[in-house]
């Protein structure tokens, strides 16, 4: 019974968190991020203002509520790759799958959401920060499997190149989204561009485990 009760409480917390985030995102898209207050979000979600800040200490994370999944994507792909598969190959495979499914975490979030980010200096800065955090997490994952003879800077150098490629492709998806292209067209454009980018990296990066 205790386990079931804890499960119900956790489920309720997740529902409340998602409710707050959904209302916040709607208001941000309608009014602008900077123009929307925490009090307005609390009123829309029918919760106390303190409840909003308890779930989301940073206002930016009300809009970018999948930030933890975003920052972990590259490191997770490297950590979970098949035996003998290079980090580059794993990330290429994961990105190809994300394009095929128009994954929002890869940038397929729709024109209203993309415009909300582009119009907000605060959200744009937070997104750049999340890209940096994703690169740092990737560097840690690469360091964990780096050969003993590899230079100390190798994991960070590799992560910087792979992170820059993913940042570029994310921005490309956003650019096409803001231009009014539908997801199917964006995927058709980005898929061969991603192949080109990853081919460039393959020419210069090790093909082994790291």
C-alpha cells in the first residue's frame, strides 16, 4: 500500500508539473516570454505562485521543460552504443532516427514554439547554455571510455566537434521551421545535410570506441 501511495503521489506531481508547463508555454507563445509573469501562469494553472516556483525554480524551464532529456541525449547515445560502434556512428544513427520521427528534442517543435524562442533573448540564451551542458555531458561520457594512451584533451575536443555539429543541425531545423516549412519538408532537407556534416566529421575523428 505504501508503494502504491508513493506511486500515486509521484504521478500526481508529474501531472501538476505538466499542467503548469503547458499553461506557461501557451501564455509565452501568446504574450511573449518576458511579458508573462509567474502570477499569470499560476492563475491559469489554478495553483499557488509558490507551487510554480517549487516545480520550476527557473522561469526559462517552464518553456524548456525537457531540458534534462535534451542535455543527456548525446551522452546517452554514446553510453548505450553497440560494442565496437564508434561514438560518431552512434550519434549519426540517433540523429537520423530523430529526423525520421521529427523528434521535438532534435528541434522539431513547431513554428509557434520556435518563434517563442527566437523572440526571447532570455530563452535564446538558455538554449545556448543547454547546448553547452549537452556538450559537457558528452565529454564526460567520452572520457569514461577513452583509451589510456589518448591525450587528456581528446574527449573534450571530440565532444566540441560533435556538439558543434548537433548545434548546427538543431539551428538548421529551427531556421526551416521559422521559414514556414512543414516537418516533412524539413526532414527531407535536413537528412542529406546531416549526412554531409557527419561525413565531414568522419574524415577527421577516430572510428574506434571513443
